[in-house]
């Protein structure tokens, strides 16, 4: 059972890294189209980090219960 959780965790991490890479590339391309003189590497890492922030907020923010 533990091996299954480890395998699923590795698969989930690979998916998150792939999505983060795509988010970083999209951010980089948008910035490049807007102004080709800007540093694209910085914007790639910003998009990469933004996707992790989105995942963190999805996990942390909980639905408020109505009373």
C-alpha cells in the first residue's frame, strides 16, 4: 500500500512539474510578444512559481460553511 502511495505521489509531482513548465512557457511567450527586449528567463520562473502558488491556494483555501 505504501508503494502505491509513493508511485502515485511521483506521478502527481511529474504532472505538477509539467503543468508548471507549460505555465512558465506561456508566460514567457506572452511577455516576448509584448516586448522582445525583456528578460524571458525571469518571466519563465515567475510563471513557474505562479502555477505552484495556484496549487497551494487550491489546497489551502476551503469552502466556507453556510449556517
